[in-house]
């Protein structure tokens, strides 16, 4: 029995292989637009926490890469925004609504690019109780509460942890700008790999909705596979932690730059001039 969603996703990613279309190929551009802002790479930092998020944002900003950050107080958010990075603040589904509203207001009033909520962290992995995260009580928000947060934010809102056409449609219906497909490091056991859901989700929601994929991105080749199958952007989390600890912002910059290089190498080899023109047909699955 394998309930480990991280391993299931890794095995799936490794089963995907790429077809070369090098003859006469054009040099690629990895530019992407998120929330109306143009970035030089679709490889974004994941919503991490309890690490040096200022260093992380500095490294990403140097490459003109988008940043998402996880739980933390408003002082931390202000310091991250002070780096000049374009930041999506992911807010926990706190039971105390004021905790949510304070963070939304701080992000909106101080120039964050977007806010979001990792809704799935409201419940435990192994029973149906609401969870406690770092001593704080969570509560699964109702659809009406989520709609209220989206309206209050007045800046683009993302649901993190949506994983199906069902979830993505609901996010679109309440006015979200997009979703982050994520099983949050395996909190959802036996999870279908986020990358495996992209085809169905794109078919259901169309091309215009922002669908970011999170989880297990270790290289630009992984990112390429997700982008080819329909992701708008990908996020990178654990892969950044050691370089950040050891080298600070430089470590983050180097990982994101190298991953973007690998992505562009694969775009060139598949004759993909830009992110919107990667043909999903270049991805094959090993039997
Ligand atoms: C140290 C650490 C802290 C995290 N904190 C948060 C958080 O506060 N909010 C959140 O939505 N996700 C959080 N995550 C989950 C990541 O955003 C991401 O979903 C997960 O790590 C999978 O991506 P990865 O395989 O690229 O790391 C955290 C992950 C790690 C490793």
C-alpha cells in the first residue's frame, strides 16, 4: 500500500518523458504574466514559512520571479514586501476570522500582488477534525466565507489546495483569479498527482484561468512537464530550503536561475517559442 502522495507524484513525474522537436527550433522566451505583472520565469517560490522569507524574496526578485509566502505575521509580510518582490500572501484558514481579515487588509494596503488561502490545511490528514497549526485553531471555510474573503481582498485571490475540476470551478465561481493545485506535502493521502489533473482541469475551465502547480518540482524539466500539460506557473518549495540556509538570497537566485535555464533548454528542444505554445503532445508516458 502506498499512501505517500509525495512519492506517488514523484513516480508519476518520472514516468513522463519528452519528445524532441529540435530541427529548425526557435529560441524560447520564458516570460509569463501573473496578476497583470510580467515576470521573466514561470518558476515561483512556494508558500513557505518559518524560514528566512526576506532572503527568499530577495533571491526571487533578482531574477524577476514571482514570490508566494506562507503563514507568518503582518510584520514579516511587510519586511518581505519591502524587498520589492511581487508577493502572493497565502493566509491560513484560521478559525478566528479577524486573523484572516487583518492579513488580507495588510496585504492589500501594502502592495501585495495577490492573496490566497490554503483551505485544505483547515482539516487534519488522518481524521475529520479541524486542525491546529502552530498552536492556532483552523476551520474549513464555507463557500460563502470564501466568497466574502475574495470580495474583501479587492486584489487577486487564489485558493491553494484545489485539486480537481470540481474545486477549480468553485474557485472560479466565487471570483478567484486562480488556484494552486497542491496536496500540501502529502496532507491529502493517496492523492492524485497535481500534474496528472492538469488536462482534465484545463478542459473544464478553459485557457484563461490561472492554474499554478505545486509539489515536488526539483528541476526545470519537471517545470516544463507541468507547463506543457497546462500549468500557468509552477512553485518550488523544499528545493530552495537548503540553498537558502547555506547561501541566503544567492542560493535562491541560483536555484531559480538554473531551473529556468533547464526549462528554456527543454523549450528550445521542443520548438516551443513561448510558454503558451508548448504542445502537450511532446509529453509521453512510459508504460
Ligand atoms: C517548511 C515549510 C513550510 C511551509 N509552510 C506553508 C505555509 O505556511 N502555507 C502554505 O500554504 N504552505 C506551506 N508549505 C507547503 C508548500 O507551500 C508546498 O505546498 C509544499 O512544500 C510542496 O511543494 P514543494 O514540494 O515544492 O516543497 C510549507 C512547506 C514547507 C516545507
